[in-house]
C-alpha cells in the first residue's frame, strides 16, 4: 500500500492490482480466524487495522477528473459514434421519411398544415413573417428553453428504445413530419430563404445530435427484440453501455446548438453569414467524429477488486 503514494490504486500495475486483491482476501480470512482465538487478540487488532487501510484505499472511490472527461469527448465518443454509425443512419432515415411524408401531405392538402402546426403559427407564416421573431427579445431565456427542449427530445428518442423502439421510431418520424410540413408552408409563403437561413447555423449540430440519440434508442430496441446469440440481458447491457455514451456525447452539441439558436439563428445577420456559420459547424463536426482517433484500447468499465463477503471482514 505504501507504493500507492498519493495516486491511490492508480499507481499500481495490473499484476499488482491482482496481487492486492488476493492479499486482501487472504488477510480477511486470517482476521476471521484470529478473532475466534482470544490469544490472538493483538494479531486481530493489527490485521483489522491493516484491512481497514486496504479497504479505504480500494473502496474510497474516485473523484471525477477533468482529464477523464476530456478523454471521453476527445477520444471515446468519436470512436463509439463510428462504431454505431448504422444506427445513426437508421434514425436519420426515419426522420427523412417523416419529412418526405409531411411535405407530400402538406403539398396535397394545405389544410393539413394547420392541423399539425396550429392556427396561430400558420397565421404568422401566411402573413409573411417568421415565428422566430419572439426569440430575439428574450435571447438568454429562449436559449435556455431551447437547450432544455432539445435535450428532452434527445433523451425521449433514446429512452423510447426501451419500448421495443416504438417510442424512438415515433419521435424520429414525427419530428421529421414537422420539418416537412414547416418547409412546405414556408415555401408557399415565400419564406424558404428565411427558414433555411434560420435552421442552418444550429441545425447542423442539433439534427445530427438528435439522430445520434435516436440511433442509441434503436440500439436498445434491437438488443431487446433481436439480441442475437447473446442472452437478452447481456445484449441489453452491452448495447446500453454504448448507447449511454452516445447520449452523453451529444449533450455538448445540443448546448452549443441551443446557444446558436437563441442568439444567432433568429438575428438580423445576413443569410450568407448564417449559411457560412452552418457550413463551418458541419465541417468541424464531421472532422471531429470521423478523423479523431479513438482510444488505443477498447473502452471498458474500470474494475476494482471485489470486497469479499466473509465473516469478520473489515467494515
């Protein structure tokens, strides 16, 4: 234990950790025997103190490290994204299908737009105004509300996978449907440029983040419905570990997107400026998730020697 210094068990090698676990169990067993012998009371006190020190070292837990968080976003998340890319594509395809359906139904029957968007929003669009003007006057509050809403949508898309994917599929299709309906309504009112210049700055981050969260939900659904050769519980455990990493990985994207949507997207900046910001964001995001190297070894849950369940083990 003296070799651990101030770094705790992080200072030990893999072989030293295995030896520590073995010695811990042996000492716990010796303490149990010593406690049954009154003549061995001094030895029992020594072993109890020694075992207590080892227990505090092993099970004291670890404080979160900034380096670990940076490592996750700098190396782990891009690798997990690439590993699970087919699920993200599937979520994107569902969104696109919903958008196509919404656009087709709106083009065929303009009254469908009012059913989906509501009378107030449609009155604003038909008057030739964007409904986003109200954001400008309450930027900080609006930005916070947008972040909360985006995160809620992403978490709902992820959690919907627990219901055999029905919730996830619904979230992807319905949000795509909304996008398709809004696009046709704005096109008909001559607001196409206003719409897409509004969407571009934040949408290049927000939409991929939602697709990734939806893909995480589809991963859970597949583990439940079609676990393959693994038992369902094991398949769900493995898929869940990757899915949670995906959801954690998109949170910063949603926060940045919410800030942009609250401050830049509804601003009076020119359409060219907004499209440039969107293009820059897309390039940065694409480079981040495709070019950043993953960790040298597979990401696994850190393990510590398990505390032996023996009579007389140290508290």
